[in-house]
C-alpha cells in the first residue's frame, strides 16, 4: 500500500490507522504549496488532485473517511 499525504490534508488519521493495523505501507509526501497535486503524474492517481490518497494494489481510494473504513474492514480492526 502507498499513502499519498500532505500536511493539513487530514492524512495523519489514516497514517495512524495504517500503523495500528500493522499494515505494510509506504508514504509519499505531496507538496501542495508547490502545486505537486496538479502535476500530471499525480493527476493520474487522483484526477481531482486531492490528498489523501491510498493505493492498495489495483484499488485507489480518495476520501479520508472511505480510506479509514476500508482499512478497518481489511484488517478486521475495531478502531472505527
């Protein structure tokens, strides 16, 4: 799994859930002040150019709440 995050984009809660679930994941910081979320490379991942984004294999999740629900269900976690 890979979490695309940015400061001030409600990414910390997802990062915490990933850690609590014991997930194997990497992170990629997106510089929103520099406009990195508007670059073609990122727009291929999320055409809305919004953060956070979680990529898990062929699944791409783009909303913080949906990501947390997905993770707690995937890892059968009582966190939610």
